[in-house]
C-alpha cells in the first residue's frame, strides 16, 4: 500500500482491498521509487495533470486491462512527476481537485471496488 500514515485512510484502503483481494483480484499500491517497467503490465499514472475520465471510461480501462494484462496504478509524489517521466504513459486524474497521495489511494481503491461490484453484478450503494 505504500506509506499511508493516516490510520483512517489506511483502514479505508485496507477495507476495500480486503473485499476484493482473494476473490480473483490482487490490488497493490506502488511508490514511484519502486516503479519498474514490466512488459505484461499496463501502468496508469495518476496525476492532477492527467486526463479526466468518467466512471464509465474508467471501467473501460479496467475491463481492457484485466482481461489481457495486469494493471498497475502509480500515484504521483507531492512534487508531481517530471514531464519527461510522463512521456508515452497513460496519465489519468481522479478529479479536478488536488488530493494527497493518501487520499488518492483511498479514492482509487473505492473506484476500483465500485467497478468490481458492477462486474460481479452486485448493487453498489450510492
């Protein structure tokens, strides 16, 4: 999960991961310092400068990825990514608002969980 220090955020992320992991999914959060290119992996970089997308577009990305390759999300550091690092990478934004990396991890895990419930045919309470 990276270095999430706020307990309430850590608990929230753990709860979403617990609901999905072990049920055909494996969700991890990776810090930039641990970033390594992997051929079988679709990397999605999260940055406030990324492409905004709807939940439907986010679902399409996840559907494409999990049906053929692993997807890994990389949440930006406080100073952001360099423009050079972002070249030729899929860069998404979770919102027009700016979030800390910890809040981004929580929002991302909730959105993945929302997608997971839809895929499983479950009702997600709004």
